[in-house]
C-alpha cells in the first residue's frame, strides 16, 4: 500500500484504524472545542513572505534545545495513553524520535514506564512530563525514576488546574472492555504510596477518574513549582503558558529553563487563544526579563509551513501531539518516523522557497499576520 504523503493523510489512515473511544479521546477538545479548532485554523492567518534569488544550495535545520543538538526543530509533545494507538505504544514513538534525531517528551500518563523507554532506546533524548500532583510522593518517585533513567529535562505541565469536560466517557461512548483491557495500564500511577495504593484498590474502572484526581489541582501555586526545583537537578521546562505575565513569573523566579507556549491541544480550558497567536506576547515578556529562557510552542501544527510560521514568529522549536498519535496508529514506529520525516521535508522545502538556508534566516519578517497585511492594502 502506498504510504501517506501528508500529515493529514496520516490523520485519516491512523484514525481509521482506531475504535471509537480512542478516536474521541485523542481528537476531542474540551467544551465547545473553540481553542482546539482555532489552534489549527490560526495558522491560516499568517502568510509567508519569501525572499527570492538567495542562492541556497544547502538547508541546515539542526538546532540545540537546552544544550542538546537535534536534527530539526520539531519534537514530540507528551501524549497520554499511546497503547490505544498501537501495541508498540510509547516505545514505538521513542524509537522513531531516535531514528529522526529529535526529542520526545514522555507523558506521565503513559502506558510505558520511562525506564522501559530508555532500555529500548538508550540513545534517545527524552524529557519527562509531569503534573503538580497532589501526591508529593508520586512526584518524587517519578522524578527519581526519570533521573535514574537518563532523562535530560522535566516538563511540568501547569495548565491542568481544574477539571475539564471533553464530553466523552470510556463508558458511554467507547467499549468498556477495550478501555480497561489487561494490556492497558498507566504504570506511573501504580506505585505504592499511601495515596497511590488507591489505584489498585479501585481497579481499572476508576482509573480515569483517579488519574484526573491526581492531576487537577487548583490549589497549586508557584510554591509547588519551586518545590519541584528543590528536588531535582534537571532543567525545568514549564508547559502550558499562554500569557506573557505568567511567562515572566516562572522566569523571574529562576525556575524555567524553557517554556512551552501551549493550550494543551485545546483539551483543558476552552476559549483561550491559539498558541501561535499568543506566542508574540510571550516572547515579548521573555525579552523584557532579559533572560535567555528558550521558548517553544505546540498546538495545531500539521505541516512544514505551520512549523515555519511558528519559527518566524519566534519559537525556537515546536512540538506535535496528535500527528505522532496518527502515525503510531497507522503504522507503529514506522508511522511516527514517517510523520516526522514528512514534517522535516516540508519544512526544508518551505525554507528553500522562502530563501532561508538556516533556522536563523527565519525571522519575523518571513511571515505577516493577515490582518496587518490587509490593513496595509486599505486605501
Ligand atoms: C491524546 C492526548 C493526550 C495528551 N496528554 C498529555 C499529557 O499527558 N500531558 C501533557 O502535558 N499534555 C498532553 N497532551 C497535550 C499535548 O502535549 C500537546 O500540548 C498538544 O497535543 C499539542 O497540540 P496538537 O495535538 O495539535 O499537536 C495530550 C494531547 C493529546 C491529543
């Protein structure tokens, strides 16, 4: 069978291989899905500004994130529950990241432990994602394991402060047997701390509710983030920043080595801006701090052209969530690897056509917001 030639074709193929519940779980945004839809659509509001006749013979997309070299500025965002997509689960995604020479962020709500990932792919560049759990022992355990496994950074997701309604349930819209089959486990939540024993006691039926309970904590404050910093020597990446003042807060406290501008794929608070639109405000705030904190973004990236636009606005790198899940569902490791390759090839083509030989040639003048462009044309 011919391979898909675009990320969108992987979406179609990947989703066609999934049953009802994972499709909804992977694809649904929260509430009215405004942020989910706008995160993709927003890229259409940015237009490319190519420079012609630049004599480009070679395109170099390599870059360094937190001091580590990757082949191109597109990493894999943390996504929970990869086992729904394919039996190779997070291990498949991780091996694909090594094949393509990029970074993978491993979700704490994964169906594989980070130690298993690193055994399967010892050369992988992996960052471990976690939430500010109510259960501090769980956080400590996760960090200890990440450090022992050779993980290079912690990604703390800060945009899950309360419940969200994705209007799905494994019980009403999916097959309960599938959702709770014996291969499906969230091993990070199986540790034996006084609270986490609850996982085993409650059993699979309550697994979803239990994980949500562990993650969503509106009483979290900067103090909790500071506490994480005291128990690790790894650099901290703060994920889920959508406002300049929040970026300033975590930078001025000396906590964030990097931030990810993210709307959690539209899965948490609906109604917040598309990350590509928020990026400018956040970069401005970071500049005002005078720090060299790296700024990445995720959300709605479906093509090399989208990547180029995000880099032009000012992101150092981007991360993709659903596209990797589509690749995994379509064809395991090979599918994820090919999705990354498509992004890389497309970015290379757009760079060539826009007159950019290296990533530093991509500047704010490489792109213009449609509204500004049209305003210029007004009589
Ligand atoms: C199925 C699914 C599971 C996710 N799980 C997590 C997670 O465990 N932790 C986290 O910080 N973000 C999680 N995210 C959000 C992604 O890391 C990322 O922010 C988002 O998917 C980017 O948008 P995109 O899917 O349009 O690329 C998840 C996203 C999806 C689609």
